[in-house]
C-alpha cells in the first residue's frame, strides 16, 4: 500500500515539474524582453536537468531493485 502511494506521488511530482517546464518554455518564447527571456531560459534548462536526472535515477533504482526486468 505504501509503495503505491509513493509511486503516485512521484508520478504527480514529475507531471507538475513537466507542466512548470512547459509554462517556463512558453514564457521564453513569448516574452518581449530579452532579460526575461535569458533568465527564464536559464531556469527552464536548470529545471529540465533536475527533472531528467531525477527520472534517470528512478529508472536506475528500479533496475537495481528488479534486475530481472
């Protein structure tokens, strides 16, 4: 039961991070000011790196726990 709850929380977290990255990307594309574009782009790239590293670690952890899959 606890494992299902943790999985749901991880999935919801990844979805929310994804939505925030998409909204940040839209801000980069549609912003008329260069300073806002640059700062938003740095934030979007940093967020993408963090989310990607987190998801990669989840897959590595899953693979080490269940080596047969």
